[in-house]
């Protein structure tokens, strides 16, 4: 783990190889084996669980709970996993998905918005 405080500030890391590649990422909370292992410049992330967010490199403002690697530059997303399965996710636009099947559209006031099932919307 890179613990040179001149490179990053105010991070909290618990776990083997957790946050080991951070160079300039500040304000990350990383808990669990390999949690945030790929983060280098990403900031303001909360990654909890084995491999949680370990694919994120530059992404910021994410919350990942459970075993989900994420993507390299995801930002402003929330993902909750149980037993390796996505249970709830909120993407950066605010769309909410449950059990990787049901998606609620963002609330923008547009008439006739509907609930989507498995990405098939009428």
C-alpha cells in the first residue's frame, strides 16, 4: 500500500492489497480484500467488500457494497451486491435497477414513462 501522505489525503483503507495503487486519489474509504485495488486517481469512493470497485481507476463519487469490480471511470454510481448478484444499482443518470431486471426511469416529469423489464421497454 502506498502510504506516502504527500500523494493523497484523508483515505481509510483496511484489507490486503486494498488501495495499493492510489497515487493522487483522496477521500476514499476502502474496506475488504482487494477493495479499490485499481484506484489510482479516483476520489470520494466508498468501496466495501471483497474486490469491491477494484476495476475503478479514475472514477469518483461511487458507492459499491459487495463483490463488484465496477468499471475504470464510473462516476456517481451506487451498486449493492449479495452473493455475487446485483441487487440494487443506481447509475449516474439516477435510473434505479433492482435484481438486474427491473429498471425505474429517472424522474424527469416526462409523460408516459414506464417500468422496464430486462431492458425491454415498450
